[in-house]
C-alpha cells in the first residue's frame, strides 16, 4: 500500500519552512510522496495579496525540483477556474485520479487549520477520505487547542520554523533580502518577474 501526503496552501510564496517541515513529516510517516497543491480561489483566504496561481505553482515546482518524494498538482487551479475549491472535493478528485486500492492519503494541515476545521465544507468527511495529520505551528500549543475530532487526528511534532509568506512579501516590498527564506531558484524567479512589489 502506498502512502501519499496531501499538502495544500496558498504558497504565496512557497518558503523553506514549508519544505523542511513537510520533508520531516514525510520521513516520520514513511510517506512515499507528498503532493503540494496550491489554492486557486481559497474560501478562507483574503485575495488582495494572492498572486496568480500559475506563478505560485511554478515557484513550487522550482522549490521541489530534485526531491523525488515531492510533487505538485494543479488540481485546485483547474477546478478553481469554474468554482471555489474545497479540500473535501480535492481529496475526492485525488482518489479518482490515483485510485484507492493501493493508496492511503494523508491530509497534512497545521494546528491553526484544525481550530478552524469546523468551518470547512463537510469536515467529518475528511476523516473518511484520508488520515488527518496535524503539525504544530508557531504561536500555538497543542495542549491548549480545543477541537472536536478526538483520536481521529494524529499530531506530528515538526521543526518549529517561524517563516511566513506574509513576512516575505513585506520584506520584498521594503526591498529587504529574502535570501535563505526561500529556495534560491524561487528567489530568482520572484526578482525576475517582479512579484509582490
């Protein structure tokens, strides 16, 4: 049975913490691969600073190049062209694409997502379609987080790296360096395409 991680996000832009944390989860959970899925039109995110999904997907591909345990998918971008995308629908689509006879899906979310999970579309169905892995996030303490999902979730202790896409965008606008916050190829791509200015 293969084990595929599913890691969605705005990735606006993708940064080193994303890569380090997900690689750690992949290793801990013995996942065959992790699929990075950028949002197209996320229902829970403000849209004012969200750059075009194709740019974000390209940056993911640059960031994960050379890691056979990582791949990307444009499934939410394609689905988002006609409607809002929801995680439960993405999992259903992935199960249709890859099949379920030989694959177990592991949905990787942050502790901050767990707190808001009750606001997601059909949250209970996520636990039918996948195993839900929750990673710690800076500023959150697992013991203090109240949720309704009991033993259905598996908490994963990941490296606590406090890098945020919001901070990276701010640094770019202020003409500050983002070296070592994002992979070198992503940094070059942002500069060449004059993104986030």
